[in-house]
């Protein structure tokens, strides 16, 4: 911290006290700067391009306060309202359009530019894969930002961060506190927090909705900055708020209207917003659960609920009326499948030879299989009925749903077969891996380049070795617990994406994309980490590293870097295994050509990622051999982003 300057006498320089001026224009008083009090507008505002707020008339009432810029628009004077439209939530009227001023005025030029970027660029990109996401981002968020200061501040800050993200080449913005856009975004974040504090004691539904919406926006803040721990923390807080919103929704019966047919249920006046929140929180739940550390999982959600209404036809069969219905149904199914597999993994009921699932586990499995089968049939009927009405965006939505169904089919089959074949079961699904990669080519619009992808990985490079302070266990202590101490260790760093993938000649580098929903990242990571066919695996890794995408909490660059480390370790151990074999010709350099060339004992079974800093994590890989011996994986790298 900078200290005060000293005069020749050696004493600190004292600031001269002056009385505060309370007669300036509204704009200068909010900015906390001296106003020259010019009429009709002050020179301070005119010279900086701002709209002068005029002078508040006290009228003898000393307790009356001037309207503050940046608060809800109805508290502004007409010439300072920046809101062209306001949708108020009231108890008796769901959407009550209120009179609004004709001008669009922001607190600053930067705030206006950030809002325009969010509205014109961020929202279309966030909703690029699924049209149904517009219900949340285009309608709910933008409308709520018109009346709620916290949402507006968060929206403009996120717009500034996304603009910085879009102008780069990475999946996280640089951690540079001196950048003006980042500074503005953080100031807006602080303003949003203060605005939430002002309404913390309120129990009005509109404030509960605004708090949850701001929490989701803060999750996007953190993920764009690469702060994974903070993004998960914001999501977990948001999930608590969502559960409270769900409980309050049940207090008053009404009719739900939304993308699905009307059904009588318990609800409050914000039913349409609630449906949008269901989809948004389910999306984040799927992403966050795959990133949670083992010690955090018990405190996390153990079982998702099918919150979206299920539509059935007259004969009792499942029927989707739109792609929105299908997407919501399969997202709920994917979330439930995640919970099921995590519970089975904690009880060693799958992926190991001889595993014996309990009867209750098999009953849950049968339910998931039936739901998957019903959903696929309904999805095919929907495509046949409306195939002539789909545009390019709808066709991409269909590709994403198809890709996720491929992965769910594979995991359901693996659960059934893993007790017999163990870790070799992953080799049975090369056709599924191939289909996922081919669908990714279509979604990323790079089908013309795919013949080169399997050869775009650079030769194995060693990351630099760095010293890092890590927690290390020294066994039991005198109290019977585990003694843990800090120890400095030398760890090799995982190379960045540009050091792994060769840049093609005469091809522009793809710009980073930020979407809210999961798209290609999860399925491609599954292929890159579990497929042992060298060609398919390398294509998946290159797709992750060549096309930077931030899909909610998921990051293609980090997924590709971890997959690259897994592949190198498995192929190096396979080389050592075959070199020590008596039947191998020592003069021939061994090379993995098919999946069977990687022995079971050399395969990576577990990947443990532990955050050791704001944008730094250790990646520990545990092979099947180490897992069977009950050892902790000895292959550890450190990864920064």
C-alpha cells in the first residue's frame, strides 16, 4: 500500500479538511466529484459526455433524498431512466407493462456499450445450441435487468467480461487486474452485491427471483475468469436459493403455462420464470457434478428430480411436442444417470470384474433404461413429424441430443457388462466413439478439415518443472487421525494447448465460444479419455484443443490437456510393458496401433483433480494396477490456465 508523501520536516502530509458540497447536480453527487453547478447543465458532465442529472429540489424536506442513478428505473426522473421496457411481477398481474421513458440512458458510456454487447452478442452465443435457452437469457434475464439493479449490474459486467473473452484465443480471460474491462466488470459485480444487500430482508418474490438470477450470472463471471472453485460455490448457493423458490412456489395453487401443456400444480405468480430456472439449474447441475471433488460430493445433491412436466399421449406413450420438451427430458435423464453412476462408484458396484450390484441398484437401472428407451422413441416420432419445419439451428439441437443419447446408451451398456469384462469393456464401443467424433465435426463446422486432425498432435513435449507446495500425508498421528503437513515438491507442468496441437497453415485460428448449455465438451472428453484406438482418440483431443469452447462450467482446453496426459501415460506404459515381453523384437520401436495394444494394467482408471490455487490444479492419474493394489496414483502433473 502506498504511504503518504513526506515534507522536508519528516512529518506526513496532512489533508486539508473542507466541508462536503451537497448542492451539486445528481450525476456529480453520485460520482462523488465536485460540481461547478452550471445551469442548466454543469460543465463537468458536458465535458465528459455525460447527461447532467440536474439539481434536486429539496422543498424544505431535509429527509428527502435525490433519486440515485443506477437504481430501479421508476425511482429516476424521466430524463435519467435508461430502461426502454419494464415487466413487473405483481401478485395479481403476471406481466404488467408499465409506462416507460423514451430515452435509453446509462450511468456511463461503458455501461451502455457492455449492455449492448450482452444483448446483441452474448445472448445469441449463450443460446446458440438450444432455442429453449432464450426463455431464460433473452426473456427472463433481460426483462429482469430492466427493473432490478442487481441483475442490471451483473448483466453489464458479464457483457464486459464476455467481450474481453471473445477478443482472445483462450477459454479463460487473462488474470489481469489492470485491464480496464476487467476492472469495470468487477466494479459492476460489487455494485450488484450491494444492491442485493439492500433487498436482503425483503421476502417479495421479485427479489427472490432477482437474487437467484444474479447468482447464476456470478457463476458465469467466475467461469469466464477461469475460477472453477468460485463458479461451483456460486452454483451451490444458487441451488439453495432455487430450492427455497421451489418451496415458496408450492404455497399457492394456480395453473402453470409455459413451453409444455398447462398442468394444474402449486405455483406462485412467477411460473414462467420458474420453468426457465428449472432448465438453467439442471444444466449447471450436470456440469458441476462432474467437476466436484470426492470429499464434496456427500454435501452436494445426491439425486436429481424430474422437475419438468412429462407429456404423454392418450395411449400412455411418451410424446414430445417440441425440441424443448425433448431437450428438457434428456437433460433430466442425464442428471439422474450421473447420480446413479456416482452412487454405484462409491459402493464399487460397477467398472470392476465381479462387481455385484444390489437389487435396489438394479431396479434403479431398469427404470433408467426404460426412460431412455421411451425418450428415444418419442424423439424419433418428433423428428419425423416436424422434420420439414427445422432450420439449421434446430438441426444442431438435434445433433446435440443425438450425441448425448449415444453417451448415455454407452454408459448404460457399460454398467451391464463391466462386472464381466472390467476395464476392457470400454473397447467394445469404438463405433460409438466414432459417431461422437463425427457429430462433433458437424456441430463445430469443420467437416472439411477432419482428414488432417489425427496428425495434428505435436511430438511429445515435456512441460517445465516447477516447485509447488502441496499437502502430504505422513500416516497416523498420536490422536489416531491422519497427520498432514505442507511439503514443497517438484512437479512437471502440463503444456498449454498451443504446445500440443500443430496450427494448420493458411487457416485462421478459431475464436473462443461461450455457451451456457453442454454441447461437445463432455462427450469428446469421454472419447479422448476412454477410447484406446489411437486415431479416434487423437481426433477427439485435437477437437478439444483446436476449438476453444467454454460450455457453462466445462472447458475444452483443460479437458483436452488432461486427455492428452492420459493418452501419453497409457501409451508409454504400454511401450514399457511390450518392451519387457520376451516375444517382442527389441529392434522394433513399439507403437500403439489398436486398442488391444494397451494392456489393462496400463490403463488409467481414475483422474483426481485438486485445486491448489485460483487457476491452478494438480492432476493425479491412477492406473488400474495401482487401483487394484490400493495405491495412490504416483503420476502427478500440475496444470495452470
